[in-house]
């Protein structure tokens, strides 16, 4: 096992309850800083911790220090959005001795407009290996494995297909992560390789979680990714998609949302919290 014991670190890895985190995501096996372990960590994380925005809908402040994130996602077994996911994942990588860098990107989903750089990811490197690997654990719909940071690199994970493209930019090359959908390839997000720190994520998180133009403050949004299936709840619309492009969409009655969140999204809200979320989402 290769656990770094540090007195101070960028991502507070020394403060992580590593055993509790690994139990939360169902990870077993070697804890060495290898590509194989990285892949197993990413798969376990992305298929165990859901994406959700309950705090933003309720107007509850969201501290991004590790202790707060760990309390929510590990001990309380709640979900979160990309900044929470990456802060937790980064602390685990740091604790296990991985060499990585935090970055941010822009969620595009095929849209031509410029969106804010409010999506967190990490790039991982290994000694004596010229390659680098992009890990996107906070998107809510995979991928379950790292993809090599190289122009034209492809990845197939659990039947889903991804591709990276690199294009010249004004000051730095722009990377695009594409995903294969039923209508062909579409760009999911773009990014440049500029190092980000926890303080940068706190700024982005504040905007996403509190700005009136943020899509996350007005309605409930949750995602659960199992690998073979992607579940999404947007308000009262529940959508399940599989890698072959087949999707099933269903309108859910507000009275059914609590049970749906618990059974399908692994999100158990107490009665008061559920009532408040439905009220703030205009569903009650």
C-alpha cells in the first residue's frame, strides 16, 4: 500500500477517512498508485455516488472543504455535483500517492454557445510514462474509466463510447470530450490544461449553487450511473438511457419522487427535506 502521510497538502488528503471512502464506493483490492487502481477507483466512484443538487434548490450554502464534503458524500451517503465529487476523489488520489492536476471545463452538450467553466475534472500522470489520463468522475453519467489525454483517443466503457479531440486555441489548445449518442457524436464538454486549486473550485461552486441563472437552483436534478444504465431526474421527468441509445422517459407524480430517489438514485431524503425540495421546485 502506498499511502502518503503529509502534514499539509493541496487537497487535504491526509484528512480523508480513506477506509470509509473506499467502503462507500465498494472498492476492494490494492491501494497502489497504478493505472489499474485508478481505473478501478473511477469505476467504483462513478457508479456508487449519485449526482444531485438538493442543497442548491434549498439555498443551503455548500462548503467545499474536505471535512464537509466527506460528511455529506461518505458518512451521510448523499450525492453531490462535480465540485464535491472531484474534491473527494482528489483527496483519495492524493492520499494514495497519485500525481494529478485539477482542471475545469465547460459543459457544452453539443450547444454552440460559450458556457462558464464550471465543470471539475482531474488529469493523472505516472512516473516513467509520457501519457496522461483524464478522469471525469463528477459529470453524473460516466465514463467509468480514465481516457488517455491524446488527440483522437477513444474509450469504450460499459458499452458507452467516448473520444477526445484537440484543437488550437487563442492561448492554449482546446480539448473536447465527445460521446457517441443515438444521433452520432456530440461534444460533452471542452477544457484547456490550466491547473486549478480547491479555491478555484469554491468560486465555481458558489456560482453554480447560488446564482439565479444557474440551472441547478430552480429545480431538482439528480443522476445515477450504474455503468449499463444512466438514470436522470429533471424536475418530474425521469429518463433512463442505455448505451445502445434506447431511452425510456416517464413523468413522475410529485408524491412518487421521494420513493424514486431512494430506490433508483440511492438518495434518501428525510420528510422535511423532501417537502422543502418539492416546494422550492414548484411541485407542491
